[in-house]
C-alpha cells in the first residue's frame, strides 16, 4: 500500500483554536475526521485554503465567526481545515482538482464527495441555507470515483501544477498530449484530472464534449460545465476578441447554450462574455451601453466592484467623452454608497480625464486621505494629483 498508510496514520489536519461562537475545526487526522463523521452520521465540511488567499482570510473572519453558521457546522458536520499547498493538502488538491481558493468540499457521512464549491459567499444566510441543503442530502455515492482513494498514478507534469506557489510549473502541451495518447481509457479519474487541468490539443476537448453525458455522470455536471466554460468557451471568446471575429464569438455562445443547462447562469455569462468581447475589439460605446444596462438591472450596492472595474477600464482605454461622462455619473453614485479609497480614486481619475480639474483635485486629495486611513498604497493617486496640478498651471 504505497503512501496511503502514511496519510492515514501520520497526517495532522491543520487546526484552529475555537472560541465560543466560532467554528470548532476538527483536531485530528483526515481518516479520523471521516471515521467520526460515519460514526455520528454527519457530513464533512472541508475548508480548502492557502496562506496567501485573501478571501480565505475574509471567510475566516466573516463566515466562520457567524454564530448561526458556527453552531450549525459544529453540530451537524465534522468541519476540517486543510492547506492545499502543504503536506497531505497537496494530495487533496490533486484528487479533487482544487486550484481556486477558497473552495469548500462537502462529503457524505460515508466519505464520498458530494459538492465542490469554489469561491467566497458573502451572504451568511445563503451559506447557512446551503449547509442545510447539503445536510439533508443523504446520497452515499453521487459520483463514479472513490473519494477516499488517494493512491493514484498521476503523471509528473500533473503533480507540478500543485504544491507551493513558487514551485508550480505549467506543463507543456506536447507532454500532456503524448501522455493522453498513451492512455487506453480517457474516462478514468487521472485522465479526467489531466484533461481538465492541463493544456491539450483541441481533439481532446472534442472527446469530452462528444461524451458529455458520460463525463457529467462520472464527475458531476458542475465539473463538466466548468470544463466547458473555462477550457472551451472562454478561450474561444478570448481568441475571437483578439482576432475581432464575430462568427467565432457567436460559435462560442452556441457551445455555451448547448452544454450549460441553467438559463439564468447562461444569461449572466453571456452578458459577461459580451462585455469582454466588446472590450477586446475596442467598441467602447457598446461596452459602456452594456455596462449601463447591467448597472440599471439591479441595485447598485450589489455592483460596486463591477462599476469600478468598468470605470477604470474606460479611464485607461477610452477617449469617447460621452462614455466617460456616463461612468463618471455612476462612480459619483458609487462613492455615495461606499466612499472607500479605490472608488474615490477612480472617480478622481475620471473627473481629471473629463477636464473637471477642480473636482478632480478635490477627490484626489480625499482619496489620499481615505487611503492612508485604510493603510492602502496611495502612490498612484499622488501621481494623479501631480498631473492635475500640472494641468492647472498650464
């Protein structure tokens, strides 16, 4: 039994001292956590994190200290914390193809993976509702692979995309293609990991799409759809933008609609892809109109970051005064809702580009003041202030 015994008897899960009202992460080995879950008929919650992950730290601060979430996780789950770049965490990351952080892994009482949920959910009520939904799900083995079998024969190039950030290496496509060509069965767990996480020839992407139902049933519709979006649709749309090829862009959307079944998700992604395409081809009027449409579609306080991103893009790339003025007006509303440094900085930059030097200087100074209180790096705003003052003297 190769290294699997080492995992079971020597691995210590990363632990966290828990105060009242916080999640009490399990202290013990991976095997002990799952033995406890099976004995007590509980699900297992795995917080997959890294030392450098900003949103992991936010989750620690905002999610795992929520009294309702802590009480529910402590009572109904065996919660554990695993650093995905150290020790056995690397094997967990390779096994479940975890490369985005934070990622929450949910296992049945029998130890089988049920859901892989990447990202941070800022709404604690929604997160708690999802925990309850998971807890009510008693499917013992929803996928074809065995969730506790870590003794897999991965190729070396696959192993090198995991581990410490500084040590990771992107595999060469020719090495990946050569390994895939040597495999008799491309539906196995290791082959699926390679196909979805490494660069491959287009024929291998077609292989997966041609066997969509089988792959989705074996590894879950979420992973299959993530592959379609990240490895097929997005690269095609990116290429279409670079080559200004509308037919290629439209073909990518056809693929999206064919393989992604959730209409709401498709609509959201289509909007995002359209904005990305318009940005890539330099259609700033279309880009701004689309952004304006999205900003009007739901409350602005839910879209502050989106508005800021669009505004900064236009500041850097666009020379159309109507577009710039429209986003200046939106950013004025943004800083009324949330006067944080980066939003005020963007507003000041737009004012400057629109020629309103008096207001630009006022908000550049304000941005610097707020930024220093937030302990943010305000060097770029100070450089902007110098430009404004130089323009005033001309």
